[in-house]
C-alpha cells in the first residue's frame, strides 16, 4: 500500500513549503533508529532527519575528549536489528561507536535522508490542516557543533551572518523529537571572582578544543563525572603531555570496576569477531546475558526496602575495597561516598583510579574561590567531606594552584527538556507551559503528550535507567511509536493523540513509584530531580515491564481520528471478528443438531467455508454502505 510522500507545495496564496510525511529531530542513535525502522518495518523512505550538529551520531559525534569510550558493553550498546560483530573491544572507543552508527545509516540507505547543520527551532500544530508547521534555522558549516552559548558569543562578536543562514518553514504530518537530553554544556558561574582575568584557555570537555596544546602546561579539571573519569588519566601522557593535572571534585561518585568479557579482553578482541559473525545465536546469547545481569542488578539495588539496602551495602563494600586497592591512601576518605549506591550515575572505572597514582595528578575537594591570570585559588573550606567534620584530615586551607588551561567537566544544562525547541500544541499552549502546569516534564511512556497530536518523543521524560542500555530503551520507544505512526502515514488516521487522563494516570504512577527508589531516598543531590523534587529523568520499573508496555500498547488510552479509509478498514476488521464468532456458534449448533461427533467435523468444512464467504461479503458491503 503506497504511503504519503515528500513534495513541494505551492499554495494559491503564494505560500510555498516542503511537506514531509515524517520529520525527525536529531541524528543520534534514537533518530537513526526511527529512520531505519520506518524504512525496514513500514517500507517508507519519505522522511527527513534534521540535526543541528555537523555530523551523524549525536553524543558520539560531538564528544571527542581524550579517552572517550562506551561504558556499556558494546554488544548491548547496539541495535538488535543491526548487530556489529567487529567491535575492537568490549568497551570500544567513541569514534568506533560513531562509525558504527554511520554504517547503520549506510546499510539501511538513509544517509541521504539526514540534513545536518540545521536547527529545528519551533513547531506548531495547525488544527485546520492537521499538520505540523516546523521552522528550521540553517547554520553555517561547523557552527552547529558549538554550544548555544558559543554561537551567541560568535554572533555578537562577528555578526549573525557568521552563524545563521536562512530560515525555512516546512510542514509534516508526523513530528518526532529524538533530541538528546545531555546537549548543552554547563557554563561557569558568572559570579566567580576573577573569571574574566584568566589569560589561559577555557573549554568544556563536551566541546574539546584540540587547538589548545597541553604540552608542559598546568591543567585544572572541574568535575569528576563519567567524562572526567575517562580523560583525566590521559592528559599527562603522550600526545598531550600536560605538566600537571588538578582535578576538582564536589563529591565522590560510586565507581565500579569495569566488567570483563568472558575469556578476557585479549581473547574477545582476537576471537570474538569471528565467533559473533559466523556462529548463530552467540550474539543473542551475550546480549541476553548482559541484559539479564542489568535487570538483576536493578531489582536488587534500586528499591528502598530492607533487602535492597542490604544488597547495596554489600556492593558498596566491594566497590570501596576495589578503590582502596587501586588509589593512594590519601584519597580514600574523599573517594568514600556518604550516599547510597544508585542515587547518582555509576562511574565505570576504565582509566581513572590508576591515573590517581600518577604524581602529576592531584584530586582536591576544596572549592574554587578565585581565578587569577595564570592560577586559581582553592579554599578556604572544602566541599567534601562536610567541613564540620572535625575528625576528617582532608585539608581546608587556602591554596593557590598554577593554571594554564581550565577544562570544565561539570555536566550539562538539564533544566528544561527539549530547550530551546518550542513546540505549540492544538490548544495554543507550548509544551513547556503544559509541563510547568502539571509539575514537571512528563509524557505517556516517555513518548506522547495529550494536546500534541501526531507528535512523538523518542527517549523522552522518565525513560532513562541506571542499569541498562540507552539504545535498548530507544528501540522500545521506536517500536511503540511506529504502531501509531503507521495508520497516519497510510492515510487511515489523520490524528493520533494520547488521552489526557491516560497521560496523567501514567505520570502519577511513575512519580509515586519514584518515591520508593534510591533516586529519591539515597541521600544525594542528583540532576535527575529539579529544585521542586520532580524527577523527569528515570524510569522506576524494570525494562521487562517497559518492553511489554511498548510492544503491546493500550489502544483504549488513545484518541484516533480515523479517515474514511481507516474507518472502513476498522469496521471490516470488526465485522471479520464478528463473522468468525458467528460462524463458530452456527457450526457448533448445527453439529449438535445433526448429532455429529468430532470425527465428523471435517465433513462440515465445505459448508463452513461457503457460509464464511457469504457472511464476510455481507459484512464488507455493510461497512461500505454505512460510510
């Protein structure tokens, strides 16, 4: 059955625009998944993926800091329908993951469906036309890789024409956001004394500046999350050759030793590509093994019952023992968290702990209080442990550290979902306004909002986990969304929209259950919760449940506006079910009247077939005449 197609529309009023059956925001893993599955499952290539950045891969395109790597076993950090048997290691480097995503696009022939250096800035639903009107901002090559703050500075310094090109207004029947949540790097506090006097280089790890030569320089690293843990140990070694690295940490993360593959990393690298490619079922087995281990870990650790607390204490003891064996004793106290495992994102130790034994690397919890032209002041005081703890030996005195380069690894601005994209629904309200009215960002199954027809979020609010693969969750949401996108693209429905009561019910259940998890009770301050305590990030149930909910949707939770074509198909389907039921009843009745047993049922086959055709024909005619 032919689906809707891309076309150029010229209106009588002179309004000319390009129409896309499906418009997707973001060419990261989620956008790629939706594009590939549109082609693979629905058989359509009539879509377009727009991405602000200059390359394909989302976070794996833009994050290029030294040592960037996948901290989830790559065999599970890949699409189930596009397995890669040739991973170079169990935890492959970032460029290899980016290359994998590009290879997937090439394999499914969607590279020409991706338009880069294009920012989707606004979308509004047109009630009369039943389409989305989307505003695109085309950017100069390379400027899409800059942060919003950097683009603003560049425009102010050299003029907007050095950043922005023309704007374009297009329309789409289906509008899907696959934009990631960790996009805009955090900036420094504007109140930090001396910030503007610094004569060295400052950049964020998510926008690594390879034009800055670190050779022989004193480097300050602000942050101790997953990114910093991967690159700190590299900076004093070739080819970077920094003179010293001082890492500033607010509070310690829980750090897990990296999971080793069966047989060890060397065996995996040398033998597994052949085995994964040519031995049937091996790839599925290892994926299932990693998935199962993650689910067991979640079920044991993330609740707030006594059994969960006991399991956390045992795992925490194991992690602390690992830490004490690998880092100098002077760091043992500041690397012992005072909050429960799972409350914040777990750091996988690919290279960090060994780096802390380097004499050129220093870890410090004193606050950065002032910046000088070629140095920074730390202290007085300390951020961890509590400065009121008089038994602690962690220093609190004021000290000045030399600084030629400052690298910010302080995370991302997660204050608003989808920011700065503005989305206006059928009632004239922006999505962020609706979220503010309801307490915080939310979406039914993380994918749909009432008042926003034909709009889908891939990896939206409350879909992240602390134990599984982002790609696995994205795949589930893609499969969920396609079940509602398909009738729209086939012309069987003009609108599909989640019911308000269903969205509110789902969100209420999620928020209530989140209060029973370690994210709310673990005693830490994390970026999952906003200032009001609303968690719009994590999913509190197992991925078993999430998978089931995505694959078997509750159709009664949806308002679907069928077209004439769709109504006919729906009624025909209902009549076929009714016909089958009627045939069964008639057959049973005739069988009993005639005194037949089970052995004689085969003699009824011609009669049943004849009656089936008659009743089906009557049902189809009734449906056609009733429209």
